[in-house]
């Protein structure tokens, strides 16, 4: 089964083409890296997959069920961090806990499993020690991290992440990539991630989609170079 299936997608802003000839599938267990130069309409492609934009041509299918046959849950982290002003009343942990309510927990007390998922989510982005801080007091980079943690707390089947590691240092990025890879390989999650960190991320992904400028069309028009299957590293035991 596929969580995402894109067939011959093209998108125009009014009469200006920005994407053309995009086709790929994302299955449970896939970790897909989406790259392209600035202006390559990567966010436009993501928004089309999410149903926020309607393709001019082609078709996008987003699954309604996960591999267990339950409702598919999508976790989306946009490029622009959510705006939390200084007066935002919630603490970090309260905001991340709210992600658990998407799992049918409305008006119910969070149990041990919920609290453990929240803790792991905050630890994964290095924000556990700041769990009792007010969200409005955080820096922009810290707000981005707790936005990611809240998505992890929902335990989604499909992650769609638009440059989520902006503002993270090298060590934090590597821990984040390891966590995503673990979720793919051990829990069958699907991940589509926009990134500029090609070399860093390559060893964690199994597919790479690159949007490239299409010759003979306006400079803003991009097409998919390929959906490459990346070879996985081999580990030897001694």
C-alpha cells in the first residue's frame, strides 16, 4: 500500500508553471528526502500533497487508512514556525501534551503511555529540561523544536516535514535523523522531509526526490529529476 501517490502532477500559479511531471509513491517504512534549489517549489509540492493546494494537472492520493487499517494520522511541520507571542499561556509540556488528544483522548486523563510519549518527544528535540517554561518566552528556534515535539507526541503514521531542522546544531540534527530512521524501520512510519542537508541526511534515507529546473520552460518551473532508491549502509559484526 502507499501512503502518498503522486501521478503526473503539475501546478501553475495563474498561467505560470512552477511544477511539472511529478510522479512518486511513499510507502510505510519509506524515509524520503525532498531537495531542490531555492525557489524549487518544494513547499508547493508538500501543500499539494496535503490538499492545501489543488494541482493544475495530475492526481494526488493521500491514504485514509494506515497499514493496520485504522485512520491515517498525518504529522505536518511547516517551514514557518507557529507564532507564539510572549503572552501565550501554556507551558512547553502542556502544549506537547495537547498532541496526545488527537489520539482520541479528549476529556480523558493522560495515562502512563501518553506521558512517556510526551517525554520521548521532548527529549528527541532537546527540550525536556525546558518543559516547564512558558512557550511565549522561548526563542524562535526553541518554538520550532517544540512544534516538532508536538507532532511526535501525536505518534503519526506519516510525517511531512518542511525543513524542520532549521536552527538545530549538528549533534541535534543527527539525533533527530536517527529518531526518524528508527520510526521508519521499527514502526513502519512514512516520512517526507524537505532538507538542504543532503550529505548529512543521505545515510538515513532510502529515497531521494530532487526538483530541478526544467529546460525550455520559465525559470520558475521545476520537474522531478528522479526518485532514487538510496543504498542502505551495510554493517559487519566482529
